């Protein structure tokens, strides 16, 4: 049985380090583990979510909590990928729905917080 610190073919690659890296910079832990396609999907997903937020005019105060949520989801995914053994052979198709689900959840949270801001009189778009 492998310890959580040893990752498949990537002996010496720590899942903890991967999770911390992905929390600090979304996708960086995936790069560290060698799952570059998954890292790219996370990074593009983050940029797409930020772009949509700017285009629809989301207030600045909502970007912080959303960014922390996306970073936490990326960190937990890097942890899971690390425990699974790092980069597999070929495309990891789980990355696509995971990133899309995170973006959809983030947009739903944006709209919910925006609605609450309007209802409490803190300002609307």
C-alpha cells in the first residue's frame, strides 16, 4: 500500500504539496503531478469564469469568495489525482465535467449573491 506522500510513478511527489500548489495557483498542483491536460482545463475554466463575471458585471466583492471556492475545489481535485497516481495514460475525461460543474456552480453562487445584494439594498447591477 502506498503512503499518501508517494504518488504512483511519481515517487517523491507529495499529494499535500500538489493540493497546496493548486490552492495557491489553480492548476499548479496538477502540473506538479504531471496531469498537464487537467491543469490546463482548470486554468481555462478559471479564466472563463472570470471573463463571464466581468462581462455580466458581477460586483468586485463577489470575486474573492468565488476565487477561494474554485481554489479549494482545484486543491481537492489535485489531492484526488495525486492519490490516484498522478497523470494516467491518455486523457482523463473526468477533468471536463468537474471543471464545467465548478464553473456552473460558481455562476449560480454569483447570481444568488447578486440577488441577495439586491434584496438587502446593497446595490444591484
